[in-house]
C-alpha cells in the first residue's frame, strides 16, 4: 500500500492520483514551497532597531495602502483597519490568505502559504514576516520573522521572488 | 507457424488460457477428431489443424513468439480503424497482492479520408416553454437559422418545438426548403410548460422516418428547464435511440435544467451534453455540434474488455471527444462516433492480482464499429494487453508514465472529485462535500485554473453555510472540469 503524503489515505500500488484529495502521488503533487537558492535572494538583513515610525508630526490615520504585484501587474487596495495576510491558498490545509499569490506565479516564486501580513496600527502600516520559507524583504533587506517593520510610500516588498510595490496615499 | 490462423480459436480456448487448459482442450479435441476415431465423420485436415495449433501453443516459448507475431500482424494489416494502447507501467511487481494499472486507448481512422461527409438526418428539438421567452429563444432561433445555411442539400432536417406537447414545424430535405424552414423558426413562440419526452419522442420518430443506410441520424435537444414526471421515459427513449445508432446531443441553457437527466440521455445514446451559461453561446455550440456531425467517420463504436482471471476493470472513461464515464459491468461500452479530426480516447483503470515472474496476458480488448462511407460494418480490432511481472519493479509513476495518460488521468481525478462532492451532498454529508470541493479548488489552483477554482471555493462556502449547492455553481464546476485541458507538465 502507498500512502498519500497530503491526506494519508492508503492506495494500492500503481495508483497515480489520490482519489480523496486529487494529489499526484509519485511526486506528492505540486504543493510544498521549494526553497530558493540563497544567491537568488537579496543578502542584506533589516535591522530591527531601525524601526521608528517616521511621523514628522502628522498622524496618517486615513492613509490608504495600495500595492502592485510586479510579476502580473495586478493592483490591490488594502481594506482599512484589518490584518491582511499574504500567501498561497491551500484549501486542504485550511489556509485562505486575503491575498493569494498563486495566480501571480506565487508557487514558482517561492511564496509560502502563510508568508507575511500587513496591518495598520496608530495610523501606520506594518509588515510582519510569518516565518516564510524564502523570506520577506523590505527594500532588499530580509526581515526578521515575526518582527514588525514599518512600511512607507514607495517601498518595495519582496516575497521570495515576487515583488510588491507599495503606495501609501493620505 | 501461421499468423493468419487463430490457434486459440482452433482449440476453443481464450488467449488467457493456462498451459494446462490448452493441454486439456487439445486432448478433448484430439480424441474427438482423430482419424481413427469413429465418433464423428470429419476431414482429417481439421485434425491436422488441431495438431498444428497444439504444437505452437503447448510450448511456452513458441506460444510467446506466435503471440508477438500475431500482434505485429494485426498492426500491419491496415483496417479502416487504428488504435494505440499506452500503459501506466512497463512492468508490474510480483510482491503485491493487488496493484493498479491504467491503460489509455487512442482510436483514430488509420488513413484519414479526403471526403467523408455523410448525409445528415437531423432533428432539432427546441424547448418553447414560457421560461425560454426573451433572450433565450431569440438566440436559439438565430442559431437554428444559421444551422440551416450550414446543412447540405441532401441532408434532412426536422424542427420540433415542444412545451407541454410537441409540434413538427418542419420535416423535409434541406435543399429547396431553406426559406420555409427559416420562416418556421422565426414563427416559434414561447408558452406553456416543459415536457421533454413529448419533443424527444417526435424528434426520434422523424429521424427514424428519414434514416437510411449510410446516413447519420442525430437529435439535438435544446432546453432550459426541468421536465416533470417523464425522466425515466426520456432515458428509455435515449437508450432505444442509441440502439439504432441515433445519438442525442443535449444542450442545457441557463441553470435550471436537470443535468443528471441530460447527461444520462447523452451517454445512453452515445452523444454528449453541454452547459450553455449565457444565451449568446447557443450559436457557437450548435454550430460546433453540427460541424462535428459533418466530420463523423465511424459510428456505433463499442469496446468490449475481458480480463484474465484475477484481472478486473474497475472503471472506464471516454476522455475525448468529451469526458464521459463509459464503464459498464458487463463489458460492452458504448463510445459513440469517431470524427476524422478528433481521436476517441478511453482510459481504463484495472486491478491486477499477484502473479509469478514472467509475461502475462491481462486484458483482451475488442473494438467494433461501422464506417458508413466505406460501407464497412462491424469492423473489428482485437488486442491482448500483456505485462511483464518482475521482482522489485520500479514503483510506478515518475518518468515512466506516458504524458498523455497522465494528463487524461489528472482530468478524470478532478472530475471524480466533484462527482464525489455532489454525491456526498446528496447523502447529507455536508462537511465531506465541502472538503472535497475545497481540495479540488487547491488542485485547480496548482494547475493554474483560477476561474474554476474560484467557482469551487464559492460553492464550498455556499454549501457549508446553506447545506445545499447552487444550480449555477454545480453546473459551472461539472461542465468546467469536463472541458479542462490539462497538460502533463502540471504534474512535473
């Protein structure tokens, strides 16, 4: 008997697809996030201490964040006031990100299913890497997982190989 | 050894017969037909033939040679039909109690003919119930008028409108009656209820009245509603039509029609069914259907699969021209027609029990069909699928699986997932149905089918909340997976 790597269902030898979850059994299906070789990723590391919000005395409580996915040209407007998760949809494991990068080449680009989240706090936008396999980069520097970094207008976020251009408007 | 002779038939044994069975068959026949025997008065040539057959088949190595040469001979002898057979594995493992083998059959004309068009004997059965009012009937009328221009003079066309009852608008040779037919279509009006059997019965009657040898009979049913109380009558009528080689194309418009009924009518008659989401698509779909009829090469294709002992066919799907489950437990599967330009593809899932090392015959395949343009009937192809059993065979999958087989199986897997979701839902297992659709959505995303994945996700959400499916979502997913075009690279 062979066991489906995704749902654990047992199949007779020679079976090619899991009838339960539809996965291609010999390779386990195109599912997991492949690690990208280091040389393909930016090398720098963002300092967690250089994290002071740039206020200039103005409170940006109504600021709207928009991002553009470089690979596909898709533009997304962030809903105000909510955590916004970015990753790849995987219904079998109950992962439903707010922004699914699968149609933008997310799987090949090394985007994890739960990659990072963006949220608003006290008028500022923050990005936090969620322990992704290939990292989240802010202007070329890798973010320490689970440590929030402030986002500014004109920043470029990179998830694995997928780049997101950030625009913040008052 | 003479490959023109069927030694198995001479000894009245199956190609799967063991050496022992062959020996017994020989002893029985030899005793009966021996020249010294007084039992029957037969020419001695028959006895010599039996001896010759036994001489070849009694020795495993000369039997193997004979089998191989016969296969080659059958391939070389070019009939009007040709096929190729691909297996998911080159070798099977002796260690497994039971294992799975897939076979993909691809059937095509051996030499594509230049001009092959058969005269058509077509009935358009048009739903004119109240719900067709407006855009739907307007589009159907336009499509039907356009079809009239595409038909040839020697074709016959019957137009039947139906609601609670059916009416023959016209039934005649196309040449000379085009203007009359178009006027008849223009005058169609929508009113009343939907009783499909009324229309279907009259449509089949008209087609049968015009049917001659060498003519292709076909019914196109266009409907947007559910029929009331005559479902079983419709299926029985479709079955009878299939028996006379009259296939039914069932086209459902909008979301309210009964997909199970239309699918059954299509598959019982050897035809196809399709979903028309917006009335604007009627034209292209009807045109495609009629053009497809114009390129029909073989009709009444039927596949019989016999397994050796311990070998069973567990499922069978036609993949091309349209995805349809064709499995039937008694072996004869109706495959419909073969077009000049589109091969018929069938996938078999087979369970094989444990066997000792060596080559074993597993399946005997027999395909029959008529080629009306060549006046050939009951044209038959035969093939015995053999597979080698070895110790420590590679465990299947990976690079060995032919890409065409892989993409066919991938498509069937997705189609089966949605089938399982609907049947789980019908049995009240809401959670199971939701999970199946969600997993299907994930697989669809993996292969880049974003639109269909979204439909599956939405439907899963709806089912979880409302404990029921939507007519639209169900049809989008069912007919969407059926027409998927998956390349094997999706499983790299």
